[in-house]
């Protein structure tokens, strides 16, 4: 599996996502143009006389499809590490959207398993994807928003099922299996993402 497709994938999933970009002023430029560097950063080249970044935002919105198409190879080129600072900045910009997205999924699976929970917290954790406390508070690492949908869902299901069983017993996995028969494959796939997503 290509581990770094996740960023472009996440951008597609979260349609209101703001893209990060670096502004470069140019004496030669007559209009806005875009460039994506080999490390995956988006650069907006603008005429020297531009005073605000409004035209850039508009241009980026118009060219979103092009950007998404080209961000992917750029990240592939980098190949070993994801820009973790960019990921975190992107999260801070889209915190509400990400929380809402996760809450919608938690509520869906809570209904399926007929369970209740107390609170959802999105955290910036460096080594775990999620956790569930004895008092049924669910915690998720913000990075799950940037995973492919099936892996994000699995982590949510994993924690939701801990409200039924606070362990990893056979009984616990039988709950997970009800919605995610492929869970063993997903656990394997997540290990690859850990290398790229977690700050170690
Ligand atoms: Zn667990």
C-alpha cells in the first residue's frame, strides 16, 4: 500500500479543507500561478504589486482539482516522511470540521452497537490513535482524519467497542468483527502509517 497517498485522500474527504501555501512575490509575474515543490508544498507566485492574498485564495479554490492531482506525486516523491508540521497546521485550521467528521462516525457506530459514551476529545498524541476511558470518554488522535476512510472507521469502531469490553478478549474482537471483518488487515496497514504520522 502506498502510505503517503493519505494527504491527498484526506483533502478529498474533507471538502472544505483550506490548503496551506507559501507566497512568493515576483517582479515578472503578471497574474497568480501555482507550483508544487518536490517536498509537496504548494507555492503561490504572485505579482509584486499584490497587497492581499484574496486573489490567491480564489485562484487556489478554482484550481483545487489540479492541486489535488499534483499533490499526490509530490508526496510520493518525498517517499519516507510526511510533513508533520504541515499536517498539524492543517489540523488547527480545520479542527471543527475534523471533530464534526469524527463525531458523525462515532454516533453512527454507537447507534449500531447500541452504546453510549460521555465525551469525544481530539488530541495531539504522538504514539496512539485513540483510547477509551473506564468512564466512557473517547479520545482520538487528530491524525486519524488524514487516514484512508476504512482505517479511520476501524479506529473509531475499535474505541466504540471498548465501551462494551475494556480489553482485547475474544469477545471484544467478535464485536469489532461485526462491522469490520477485515480488522486484522487494517491493524497491519496502520503500522505503516504510524511510521509516517507519529513523531518519534
Ligand atoms: Zn484497544
